[in-house]
């Protein structure tokens, strides 16, 4: 599960990446990496002070969903028309019950959005216990948006922890505490204008 233990082999990969990043800092040989700001903040242990901006940079589609559910009133969605927009109904005889739906009065009711987050790897993760059995409702839309945002922003923490542990074998932790996430990125990475050409030079098919 996201945020849970990683396979030891994969941990070693992230640890090694952290060491390579540390060597880039020590030698001045910058790397063609394009991590989002959320990763750099995570490597420094910073709490995101701009979650909406970080989420937008990481996942545009999910950011749009969160923005929509957080501002239903501004979009003209009301208690009265919510079901017509977010709930799908079909003949119960022709539809199989779903994890996030139920049968009522001979009609299969399925929420088009359920309180289940889909991670970057495609894994379905309930936002709370029993979420698979709960349909999204108008009154809970903002809470769902907040939980969905928090879940995505928390993804990758074990990986970032492993990278940080590798990084600090090369660069002292005290040095990292003096840096902002922008400074860390500049110390490790090539300028964005130089990254794409460098990546294009690699023999990916070799």
C-alpha cells in the first residue's frame, strides 16, 4: 500500500539514486532529473505550504477533480442536480452490484466517483475504512476532495525516505537543513532547458 513498506530491492534502488544525487552535489556534475516540487520538499522533510499547486504539478487530472468537488456551488451543482451529474442508474436486472454501488427499488445505483483513491501505479486505496461501500454524496464532496488531495500528496513518502537516506551518506544532514527545496534542486539538477537534450542523447533502446 502507498506509504507502506517497500520491497528491499526497490529500497536499494532509491537509496542508490540518493547517493548519485549526493555525488552530483559534491562534484558539481548536474543530473538530468525532472522531479516535481513535491519530491524536493519531501526530501527535505518540508510540509507542503501550497498543496493545490503541488498537486497540480504532480497530477493535473486529479487536481481538476479535487478543484471541482471543492467548488460545487460555484460550478452550479446543487443538492437537487447532484445525482444527475455524479450518480449512474441502470436496471438492476442488467447490472452487477459494484463495490461502490447498491441496488435500490429495482435500480442499480452507482456513484461515478467513490471515496477510493487510485494511486499513480493504478492501485485502488480506500480513503477511509469501508470506503468501497460508500457512495459519494453532495454533503461529503468537500471532505472527499480534501482526503483525495491528502492521499495523493502523501504518496511516495517511503521512496523519498530511501532517497534521502542515500543522499545523506554523501551530503551531511546539517547541510540539507540549510537549503530550500529550490536550492536543492539547483544543486542536483541541470537547468530544465538542458535536461531534455541530455535525455535525448541517451541510447534508450540499447
